[in-house]
C-alpha cells in the first residue's frame, strides 16, 4: 500500500533573509514596500524616520522565506541611524524617481555609502541588487528614460524594473524576481550562480553609449576634434560601429547610439571636402 501512495512533496526548509531599501528621500521606497505588502498606496508623503522595520513571508518554489525588510530613510540627516543596518544584507532595493535626475545620479553615492559602511572586507558581490525606476505613472515629468536606467543597472549586474507604487505596475514582478534571485544565491552556498553574475555587454560598450548620449555635437559624438579629416571621421565611425552594431551589442540604448553615430558621420562628411 505504502509503495503505491503518491509521494508527498516535502516543503523546502524555511529561509530567513534580510533586505534593505536605499535611495534618495521621496523617491518612493516606503510606498513600493507598502504596495507589495499591504496592496495599497498612500499619496501623502510621510518621511521615514531613520529606519522602518517589517517582516513578511513569501514563497519561492517550495520554500517559505521569512523576509526582514529594513526600509531606510533617504534624507542625509538620517545617515547616523541607517549606517549600522547595511551589514548581513542579502538583497538591496535601490530606488530612484524617473522624474528626478538627481535621484538617478545619486545611485552611485548610495552604493559608495553602503560599501563604506561594510568596510574593506565587506563584499557586495553576492548581494542581489534590484534597481527600481519608480513613478513611471508620472509620464509628463519623466527625465530618465528606460535605456539609461537599464544600462546603469545591467552594467553593474543588477536587476532592473520599471515600477509605480501608485498603480502597482512592475511591483509584484520586481519582488518575485528579486526573491528568486536571492534564494538562488542562498541555495548556491551564498555565491551568485555564474550564469547571472555578469552583464551581457562590455564596460567599453556601456561607456561608449553613455558618452554618445551626453555628447554636445557630432564631433564629440564620434570622439574626434572639431575640424578632423574625412579619414579621421571614418576611422572613428568604424570603431564605434563595430562596438555598437545591433547584431553584436545587446546593451540597452545601443540601437539609438548606433543610429546617432551613423547620422553624426553623415552630417560631418557633408561638410568636409
Ligand atoms: P524617505 O522615507 O524620506 O526616504 O522617502 P521614500 O523614498 O520612502 O518615499 P515615499 O515612499 O514616502 O514616497 C514619497 C512620495 O512619493 C509620497 O508622496 C508618495 O505618495 C509618492 N510616490 C511614491 N511612489 C510613487 C509612484 O509610483 N507614483 C507617484 N505618482 N507617486 C509616488
Ligand atoms: Mg520612506
């Protein structure tokens, strides 16, 4: 009898993880967490004072995961309070507001603050970071586009999601992928599985796209001096075209960068004898 009984699947062992939120004040960190845990949105701004702490349970595959969430205050004033909460973290929700360029530019400083608090022996390599480009419902005010945010995140090996705590868009998908990635690391002995540890494009490609995006004119875009010769323009163009050709480059924004380079070359060659 026993032998014919269907085997009951043993639920996986439960796991306890710690995640923190980071990002400038008012970008929506608390609202993202509230939207996921309480399925609601609060439009009035209630600044987090120091740290908010909560526990939630989620399931990943067969496993029950107890998540300790430390929601940090973004205001610089609370640095002294939040700085001791960085250690022993498995996951970081890094948030910026797509309508506030400053909050996007500040992401590097947030990483630096974390690294500084973890000290020289602190290792962030096996921590899962998810970047939330939040407030995508505010389309009129958007000033950081998807490819710019995605390029920044993916070039660091971070996950990237477009979210709105107000409408709920992207929130569940973000948390689900985030938790699965953390569990993958835990089940791999605390190390990132090699398959998802690095970006699928090079730093050189990411840097070229950023430089092209920020260039002030066609000369600058091709990286040649104003008044450069036909040969110099063509040489610079060929180098960038090989680096960013859509058949070879999958970095976010590469297609637009490639088109911009093609157009810059045409514009320059028109005026060079
Ligand atoms: P600190 O706790 O000060 O670090 O701020 P925070 O990042 O936790 O921001 P919070 O979640 O408190 O949200 C700040 C303001 O932005 C509030 O008025 C929210 O209602 C609003 N907000 C948050 N997320 C969204 C969103 O996705 N869309 C819109 N339109 N507003 C949002
Ligand atoms: Mg908050």
